[in-house]
C-alpha cells in the first residue's frame, strides 16, 4: 500500500510542474496571486512551492518587477536534453531556400528579444545575412511580431511597451495590436523596411514540444520583395502547416 508521504511527494511534484507550465506561458513574469489563480491552488501553497523552486534557480524574480519567471537552471537542463530544434528545422529551412532562392532564418523568443539559432543562405548575389546568436527586437521584425501575436494581450503589451520605452519609440499601441490581430488570423507577419532600411521580411511563429516560441522568417532585399512576395508567402504557409502539425 502506498505510503502517505509518497502520495504527498507526488502531489508536490505535480503542483510544481503545473506552476512551471503556467510560468512558461508568461514572457514577462507573473505574480503569486495570478499563478495561484491559474493553477487553482491557495496562494500560501504556491508561495511555499515557488520558494523551493527559487532555491534551485528553477524560478527567479523578474528584473522588471513583473513577479516570477522561469529561471536559468531550466535552460541548463533543456540544453542537456537530446532534442534540438535546430536539427529538427534544418531541413525545413533548406527546403524553403530551395523553393524561394532566399535566405531563411530560425529564431527563438528569449525574454525581450529574438535570438537567431540557424540560417540557410540564399542563392542570390545580394542576400541578407544575420549571425547566429544575434538578438533582434520584437516590434519591428517579422519574426518578433509573429511571436508577439502568439502571446496573451497582457503579455504582448508589456513587451511592446518595454521595447518602445527603452528605445524612445512613439507609436500607436491600438494600431499595433490590430496588426498583431491580423497576423494571428492570417498566420504571417511582415517587416516592411522597419528594422533595417532596404530589407523586408515575412515570417511565421510556432510553439515547439517544450513550449518555446520560435519563428521562421525569410528576409529579402526590398528591391526584389514585391517580385518574390507571393512565392515566399506560399512557401511559408506550406511550411507553417507542416510544422504546426508536427508540434501538435
């Protein structure tokens, strides 16, 4: 017959896992009260569990005062896993480049920016190149907008305002949220010379098996964007359908 302590230990692990999953959905931190509401547990129970998780660095306090967020130790554990999103998507990037002739990028949303993980260069003499590990903003890039469109309105607004405040950008928030709504509906996000002069891009986002937000995008010199736009859109939508089915 199972020991009561065993049952209690299993319950604590289950509750801790539920809390971590809820925090995974928030890119800007979450208060104890909000966590308790989402996991349907007393605030005191959530505080006790998160304190234990914090001691192991599985959760940390958000630097911007937004409550708790996932901690660095989880990244270390994830890095030790055999699963690799880069390996999984490499063939898809290669196929997109073959279909369009253009450079194809894979990026992951990390905190307040998009980190480039992989890239397959295009075949044209004039191409766009980004370094693996380079961090791009969220509100002026196709991959960043695509990921913002996947977030809750509350989390998206926090990240948008954070980026605009840091860079002294004055924009209409309602108009930008309307743009995200269109991205959510149509599945593709656009950067029309917004991040870099002379470069436009189209991209889509997806959530992988471990819950990370990624984006695949195709940047194009604006001089040939209108000529390539339809081909790129078709290729990206086909890839998006395939990858969303894979990660269901």
